[in-house]
C-alpha cells in the first residue's frame, strides 16, 4: 500500500507517495542497477554472464576470504590419499 514519504530532517511528510510493498522495493532495487544481494546459484551465473563479476566479488583478502581458506583446508585434510 503506497504511503507518503517522510522527511525526518524536516519533520513532515513529502508530497510524493512511496510504494513500500515487496514489489515496490524489488522494483526500486532493480532500477538502481546495483549488485543484487540474494540470488540462487543459477541466477548468479546468469547475472555474471550479463553484467560481469563486480570487484566486490573478486576480493582475495578479508574475513570472507579467510573463511573460504579454512573450508578449503578442511576439505583438503578430509580428502583420501
């Protein structure tokens, strides 16, 4: 259900209406042309093919890279010799 947008700085409602439904939020995110946050593996594969891999997904340092390093080490240790 569309609601009036609220400007907290001015402390009043704005004249434009904002659609806060799931559909409205999804449409706003799609129109911003930003990297999505939640896709299935197949959707990610298609998104990468259409848009390329963003630099945020190529990081080789930081917390996430360390976690994947631990997973890889654990998998190597479990591999039969």
